[in-house]
C-alpha cells in the first residue's frame, strides 16, 4: 500500500499536465535537515547558519620569537621545552620555555678561530647536550652545570646521534645517557655512554667504541634506534641514513644493563658478512635528514609510527611495522617528489636559481611534511601528497636560513636563521584530514576527524552511496538514516532495487532518529513499517508452504520467528506512534490473528482481546487476559458470559480481586440460578457470596438476601413428586448461613431481610429455616407452633428454651409442647419422659391435658414421685424456718450483750485529738482504745465522711434547730449528769450553741428554719464548714430531758408531747450513729491514702536541711 504511494505519488497522472489536474509538489515534512517549511523565513536563516560556517583556522601558523642575540645563530635544538641556541661566538644560550624570561649563557672556552660550532644534539629529556665542531672537538653539557666539559676521547665530527629515549624519559633522576649511537662524518657508527655524575676516578666518557663503518664511508646524516617490544625488548631496529642511502639493521641486542654500554656490538657484528636492508636514491645533494613520528612521543615506551627520509630525490616515507618477521620494517614505503617552488622576489638575484632546489631541512608532523626552503615553509600532506600550507619567511636582507628543528616530545616546530627564530604553531592540522580520507574512501577515519555536523553528513552520505553501489544494502540503509539525503530519494532507490528488507531497516533507523514531537512523520513511518513486517511475514508463510519438502524450511521458520519477534518488539516500542484503528485494519487485512492479539495487548486494549477469545469460546484464555489487566470494568463487562460458561474459573478470578464491587456482579451471579447444574458440583455463585460475606465482611443487605435466595431456591430431594416434607440434609447449608451470618452490632439483627427470608423459606417448604427465622424475629410462639405443626418435636424443644430471660414465656412454650405430646400424640409414657427434659413443668402442670377417663396406672409412679418431692420440700422449708428463728434469737442476745459492754478508762487519759484531759467534757471511747472529746470526734469525723453523710447530718441538725428556736437553753440549770461518764460541766462563757454566728444569719433570713435548711443543703462546697462540732456534741450526748421544750428537767415547762420526744431521741441516735460509727483516727488512714502528707497551703519545715 505504501510502496505504491511512494513510487507514484510524486509522478503526474497519465494524460495530465502540470497545469491541469496535477497534484502540487510534495512538501518535505521533517526528513530534510531544515526543521522549517520552505516558505518560512526562518528556513533561510537556518540554511545560512549551516552554509556560512565560521572560517576555519589555518593548519599552521608562523610566529616570530623575540630573542635578543649577540651573534649569528649556527645551530638550534629543542626537546621537552628546553631550547639551546649555539652562536658563532661559541656561546650557547639555554632557555626554559616555561620560564622564557630566564636565559642561561654557557660559554665554550674556545676562540671562534679554534672552535666553530657545527651542530648541537639534545636528548629527548632535555638534560644532555652534545656540542660538535667542524674541527672534530666535542663538548658535553648536563642540565644544571655551570660550564660544559670537553669529551677528549670523542675526536670526530658528529653528524647524528640516536638517543635511548625509553631510558631517558623513564627516569628523570638518572645522570647517565645510557647506550647511544653516534654517527660521524667519516661513516663510522659509535656506541657510547656518558654520565654526568661527579666521580673523581671516572670521567663523563664512560664508554665509546666504534661498532660499524659504512662501506661507502659517507657521513651518517641520520641515526635512530628502537627496541621492541618496549617493556621486554627482544629485538632492535636501527635506521641509518647517508646522503643517498637508508639502512635497516634488525637484530637482537646483547643486554640491557642499568649502566648501559656494549649493547649493539654483537648486533652490528652480524652484518659484517651480511649486508643490511639498503635503499639507495642517488642525487647530487650532500646532506639528508631522518625523522620519525610517534603519536605518544612523551611516553617513554612508545614506538614511532611513521618514518621520513629527506634526500635529493624527494621524501622517502612509510610506516614502521614492528610486528614484521622480516628485516624490512618500513611498510608501504613511497617516494614523494618535491613540489616546484618559485623563488621569492624578495631574494637577491644572486640567491635566485632557475631550477627548484631541494629543501634545506624538514620536520615530520602527524599528517604533514614541513619543508624549509630558503625563503618559505611548505606543508605537504602525507595522506594525499598535496600542498596544504605555504608561507613566506619575512627575511631581512642578507639573512640566511639555517634549519628546521623539532621538539619530539612536545611536538613543537621551530625555524631559525642566522638572525631570527620562528615557531610554527600547529593550530588546526586536522582541518582537511576528513576530506582526504573521504576522497580515498576511508570513511571511518574520515568520521573520526570530522569536526562539524555538515562534514559528518557529507561523509555518511558518500559512504551510503558507496555501500549501495557495492550491493551492501543493509549497511547503506544504516548510513542513509544518519545523513540528510532526501527521504523520498532513498526510499525510491531501495524500491527500484527491490530491497524491501533494507528499506525496512532504513525506515526503522529513520524512525529512531525522528524527533519526538514530529508526530505525523513518526506515525507515517511506524505505520509503513507495520505494513512491511506483515507483508514479509506473509511472504515467509508462502515460502514455508511451497518449500515444505525441501531442506530450507528450518531456515525459513527461524527467519519467520525472528521477524515476528521483531514485530512484537516494534509494537511495544512504538505503540504510541501508531493509530490503533489503522493498525487493526492492516493486521486483519493480512489475517495475522496472533499479531492482532499481541498489538491489542501492547496498547492495553484488553477488551478486544477478551472479545476475541469469547468469540472463539476459549473461556480460560479470556479469563486469563482479564486477570492480567488492572481495569475492574472488564470484570463487570464480561462477568455474565464468563460466569455462564466457566463459573469456577470466573469465581477464582473474582476472588483474587478484593476491589470488585459485589453488587455489580449480581446480574452475573443470577445467571446461575436457573442454569442446570450437576448436583455433585458446588454452586460457585454461593461460593463467591460466602467469601464476600465471611472473608471480606460485606454488610450489603442485597448480598445477604441473594445468598439466601440461592440456598432457598435449591431443589429439595423428596420421596415423590407430591411430597412437600422438608429434608434436614437439604436445609443444612441454609441453616448454617442463617445461624452464622454476621449481625449488625448496633441492632443485633442480621443484615439480611428477615421477612424476605421467611417468605422464601415458606414458599420452598423449608420448615427448619422458617422456625429459625421466627426465633430471630423473637416470635417464639410462632416458631414452636410451626415446629409442632410439622411434627418436629426436637426443633420445638430447642426453640422453647431460647427465651432464657423470660421464664414465664419458656414455661408457656413448654406447656404448648406438653399439650401437643399429651393430646395429639396421646402417648402417656412419652409425656412422662417429656417431663424429664425440663425443670419448668411438673406433673400437676400437664394433668389438665389428660383425658377425663385416663387410667392413672400409666403415671401412678410419677404422681407418687411428685408427692414425695412436695413432702421433702415442705420438710426443707420447716428446717429453714427453725434455723431463722435460732439466728434471730442469737442476734437479740448479741445486741443485749453489746449494751452492757464497757471499757475501763484511766482518770488521767487524754483526748487522742487535742491531747487535753479526757474527763473535762463529754467523750467517746472506741474498741481500738482511741478516746476523743465529743466535739473533737465530730471535727475529725466530718473530714472524711462522704457528701451524702454530711448532707444527712445537716438535715438532722436542722430538724433539731426547730425545737431550739422556741426556748433558749439554760446552761446554769443543767446539772452534771452524763450517760457515758461523770465529769464537770463546761464553762458557760465558752459554750457554743447551735444558733452560732453561722446559723443566726441564716435563721434571721427571709423564711426561717425551713428556708435555712434548704440553703444549707444546697451549699455543697461548704458542707463541712456548716457543721459546728461543740454545739452538735451537746445535742448528741445530752439526755432528752435536757433539751429545752423536749425533756422534763431544768425547771422548763413540760409542754412537749411524748411523740415529739421520741422523734428527737430518734434524731439524736441517728446523729450518734453517723458520727461515732467508727474511729476517725483509724478510718482516716484508709480514707486519706490518696492525699498528700503536706496539704496545699501548709508549710512543712521538717524536711529542711
């Protein structure tokens, strides 16, 4: 479907023109680099930003170094940022580039006529310096010395030195140069060791020995050696160059000691009879240079990667292959001719030549050869051998170029003349490397050195086209997805080639790189990919069907399985970018049911999956899908059909979800009510309802009524079709539920509707459940009547005993049962046995139910037993009466004895409360031998008496006041009699009366005594304050005749009746019982146990220190 659209949508319709009926040109939507439409002004800005990139920095940049010089420069060397300059005055200047303002001048004590500096040689660490002269005299300088030292045994003109880089860079404190090779002008190679350590018995020239002489005895212009492998050297490579030859010496070094020396002797000795590897390039130039380049030159054990030899014919260069098993380790060797260089007009005519001379010197960088000419510096790429850099030297008149030197460790490059020094800065050497690799077709290397997105895009585009031409379509698809080649162009290109699988790979990669907010593009790509996947699956199905006999079926089946797994993973990854309706139509059109279900599951459309399995009548699979999703609505949606066809599995599914609403499942449960069911199989609806009620604690009346409905609607097993008798075994489940169903704690009634349950049970003829429900409703008589009506005597007995708190009702119910047994059953013996089951009925209770002419012989024994029981009961009552009479007589004797009880009190006894003499006034003595004055006793007792006792005392006190208001008490007329003890009367001046200040104010108030009494009773907080101990003590302890208006003593008028006297005596006795009921000192220990020792407001100093 999408293939045809891509192939033909951009082409005009047959017979139409662009002017009439043609479609407008396609607008790119997200597949081109610009995120804006062509008509949008921002698109131009975006393109300008892409095309007008900032200008790139130059590859190299020449910068002059300001250095004051006192004489012309003859030689310059640098290593590890340490620069040495040799002047014509035999003065050597040392400059540490890290401290450029500090110059160290080293003077060689020789006149210029005696000593002319030829070359300087500096080791990689920058510590050891060799100075050679044209006269063959050599000097040695170690960093930190103040003056150089002459090497007396070194009598040769040194042209080249090969340092032991691994030893020098690995040890920063060593003063030895270790073994090194020296190439002399006479063609001899020396092995030497220098040591700057001060030793009186040794000179710095530890070792010097010639090891090899070149056959042509030409000057050794270049010398390098490396041992490999670096950490465990087993072989060594020595490169030696002259003006026209390059030698390779490969062998095994003798040894490698810490002191060094005599390492290469045996190795060179092996070439005395065998010629080394030699490359000869003849020319007329008498000088040449040898350079190597190492990417990690600052590391001690790094090996060089490339080698270059500048000679008269050109630059002989190649890669060093240290893994080669031959003696020729220079791989891919090439000769680069020098470019034609025009002489600068600034040169004097005497210095201009007709032919292009070879360069004066050269240096080797990572990607270029730097060539120094008389007036300029050239940079030639070592990748494509093209000129990449050229810059003229700003020479002064008569200024002569000397050479080009390199810091092999820091990778800095320096040009020096006899008057000036320039540094060639490597600013952007990688600028055009990607383009060179791109032109060579080395795309991975080109991508490595690409610096911008347009560069990478150009590389990937070229790589994609190359892959496509080579027929590597899947690699081309991956590359096309990463570049900006038009989407339409790529798709048409793959479709024309018939590579639909590669196109699918391209679409997947393009979809992965499409922005998240480009929804339309992502949806179109994802939908098209679904079409590709489905078509490929059908294609493989056809191939499997057609080649079922061949041996390739297994491969096809494996490929189809992998493709289907990819499609499933695609659905899960990009489900948000697909339109479900469209995808469903595509899948159904291809007839892929498995993918249809998988996609529906991936997008969460479980309803569609369940519907499919229900249509296929795969009930277990449908339930499994419902279980694996979290939407409870699907449970309600498919509950009726699943409950009808797979009730057990459906209920098991419901039991796993506690968040289901049972009320919404009621329609599905009712489906099972009238469905034919195997009697041996359980009712799964009842199983679920029981779980909801008893496990989940559901209290819905609907649920409880529904389970009763299921129980009551269960068919009864009967003896015949017309039989309506209830079978207890059929009522067992219903009875168990009715008896164990939870009840409402607030009302105590079950949650189901009792009336509804009773109606169902009556309709179903279930007697025992009806009786149980009657009892739940409290209709005990109805339950017993119904049980007796159906002849269930045992059930009637059980219900008769249920009203435990109403004995009369229980007796009535048992009488009903007795009447049924006697009159209906007419079984006298059963009636007699019936009496044994209850204690409520006697023989006389059931006698009225017997017929008038019944023979007594059947229950004569029972009657006799009853009469004997009555006789025994009467005898027991008589014995109880006799015991009660005896107990009453004993109590009367004890009371009389108490009235005669006495205690002897000493005359000097003191009151337990006030500690005054006890005999001074009325007093009380308790069995515990505590003694108190009457007023002291009242004062102590009122502190712990309860409130109701205090109110009673005040009420009695008020009643006594009614008598004392009519007549004043004549204290002088009262003699000294006392019922308890004889002691002197109290002083009249200190005696208080009941009408004290507290009572007088209340007595003279509005209403008199009655109102005063009510006011006293209402003052709850002042009960104890209203009790006056001394006045109340006189009333309690005085005889009746001493109270005015009541007694007959004291000369008062006897107008009180005997009735009033008895009332006063009764009040006095009651007051005495309240006040002297117990010892206040003993009682206060118990009553005050919860009170603090120190009362609030009381100051206790007994604990002070």
